C-alpha cells in the first residue's frame, strides 16, 4: 500500500521524540498501522539549529504553510504549541482535508469546540492523546474502554512539572526555583513555565478530561485554578504530620447540580494511590459506575512518553483513513448532537474537605473561637493541631482539617476567622480529597 505522508510542525522536544520513535520502532509500528510512514517535511522556527534526531529524507524549512498546503501530505502533526499559529495551521490543515494530530492541550482546551466542528464538516480526525497526561493513554481509556460507564469523577496529577517540583523540594531539599529550572532543563516544562506553576496547563488538561468524561463542551474558562507557586513548606510539613501529602490535582466531578472542574494543590491521605506518584510521573483515577475506580499511571511529560502517545494517534489515524466517517470514535467521546449543557459549578458549590491554617496570637480562647465559627456554619472537624511556627516566638499556628463541606460555607468561615483580632495574616486554605482507591 502507498505510504502515508506526514508533515511535522515543530521539531523540538516532542517533534524530535516522534522522529526518533518512528525510526527506532519502525517495523513494529508499520506492522500495526498496515502502511509505511514517511515524514516528508518539517517546519521549525530556526532551520539551522542542531536537532535531537536524524532529519534525513525530510525537507526542513521555516514556512509552516507549505506543509498544510502540500497536497501530498495526508497527516499533519502540530507540535509547535500555543493557541495562535497552531490554531490557524490546524484549521487550515483540516479545511484542506488533512488529519491532524496534536500534543497541544492549550489549543484543544481553548479552541477544541471549533476545531472538532471543522473536523466533522471535513470528515477528518483530530487526535490529541498526548495533550493529557503525556504518555498515559487516558483519552483512549475514557473515550473507548470506559464507554459503557457513567463516569462519576476523575482525579489526577496531570502536570508533570508541578509534581516534579514538589517531589524535588520534599526529597532533595532544593528550592522551588532550582526544581523548576531542572524541570525546564529536562524538557518537561511549557515554553512559558508559568503555565505549569500556576495550574493553567493542568486546567487545559482538566477541561479536556471534563468534556470527555461528561459529554459537555470544552469549558476551560470555567475551570477553577490554583497553582503550586505559593505553597509553603510549613504546610507540606503540617500535612505530613496529619497523615497527608500535598499533590497538584485536577478534579472533575459530576454532582446533581452540575459539574465541578477544579485544579489546586490538594491534601491526599498518604496511603492513597495518588499520594505515591512522584517526580514528573502523572496518574489519573477514573471512577465509572460499572467498573468502579480505575487508575492510569505513567510519564506525563518528556520526549519519549509524549512521542509514544503521538505515534499511537498516528497509527490509529492510518487505520481510520479508509473508515466511514460516521463510524469513527467521536472527538469528545459523545456523538456531537449528544453534548449536554450540564452547568459547570461555581467555586462556592464545590464540596470536599478543607485544610485551614491560621497564624494567631498565642492566647487562650483562640481554638474555642475558631471551632465555634465552624460549628455555627455546620462544618465538621476531622483534625485540629496547634503548633509554634518555625520563625516567630509569640504566635502559634492553628491547623484545622474539616470534613467534607460546601466551599461557600468554608469561605464564610475563613472571612469570620480572619476578622478576629487574634488572626495575624491571611489564612492558608488547601483542599482535601479522599478517594476510593
Ligand atoms: P519545544 O519548544 O521543544 O518545540 C517547539 C517546536 O516548534 C520547535 O521545533 C520550534 O522551532 C517550533 N516552532 C515554534 N514556533 C514556531 C514557528 N513560529 N514557526 C515554526 N516552528 C515553530 O516544545 P515541545 O516539543 O516541548 O512541545 C510541543 C507541544 O507539545 C506543546 O504544545 C506542548 O505543550 C506539548 N507537550 C509537550 C510535552 C513535553 O514533555 N515537552 C508533553 C506533552 C505535550 P525551533 O526548534 O527552531 O525553535
Ligand atoms: N508541561 C507539561 C507538564 C508537559 O509538565 O505536564 C506535559 O503536558
């Protein structure tokens, strides 16, 4: 059979990883795909730069448009990143009848609704397995393997850089800045690493997860997002004393009122599976009503793992080249006319446990006043701790872990506690999650 011609947009960490993988595992991949694969062209910003892969046989230039316009190219791999040029090129490729594979969660989270509509109009497939959790086949698992289930919730460590930084700080005692620079050097971080440390990258991925899990439109702008940037080492230590690890989690949950979509550092019981996921590794738990909890673990970033997902999409795409478009797996798991309008909830409606730490004047009555506030708002307490903070002599830290409570009530409790004269600074608030492993 005629080989499939592929055009590469971008030849950085992921692009070079794809070329290397297609070289190293060529025979296995072709045996699976059923057709040979030729990368005929690649476009990069600087064609003179040395590459981390062999580039024989491909024409390399800086004009991306040449690739989407080339009638000989069947499949375009978008591995540039961002949502500007990448969006224009993806739409142009689709309009020209080419299948597109991307690792770009930013692109899919912001423009996926328009991209998938265009793909359906043009009978092409847009694949994005690498966009969520790198090498872990979580899109395929949720979209195909769990198709019989009503998915109740998904919770995962979906930013490798953030998890790597917290792990390095905890086990190697390095600073936040040092750990971030290390993640950048290893190729895990985004071109703009604030996307990693402020939770935006995880929010992009969670928007995609939420749509596939619940059959709702991509709703990135509705994802509540907090990063790991301002996490204090004191809270990591107190959490450990209380039997928890702090992990950067993305949580998508179905509730009777709508859907919770949230990304934030989270206390996880130290015996929970997610607590033991370290370094750049990702793990995603999916709870389906028939199957119960399932867990998917692996490398969430890096050249090889990400290329693994991109090339798997390429293999699938080659298999569907001749398939009747109406029989293909829908982009967002549900048939396009079955996408629901379930509301994405506001932060005040989220329900989970809460870790609250407040620095207080070391005087009598503080604990009683705080517990009264919580009792008045019907917020139950799981654990309470009073400690001397490491730096000041006169103050104390009071740490409370609540039972599951509506966030709106907890925000009211925080406001009331911060208004006491004994409260020295803004209260630290981190959510707590208990999962059925
Ligand atoms: P890199 O920065 O390593 O590579 C980007 C590539 O795009 C480079 O080859 C660059 O060219 C090229 N490029 C950038 N701008 C232009 C332009 N205007 N015209 C032509 N070429 C351009 O990024 P990554 O490989 O790390 O990431 C690529 C995508 O994969 C992103 O969407 C990222 O979020 C996603 N991703 C990355 C993962 C990772 O572990 N790195 C994991 C999962 C997803 P040049 O080399 O000349 O500068
Ligand atoms: N910057 C991302 C991460 C790359 O660290 O998870 C993988 O999407």
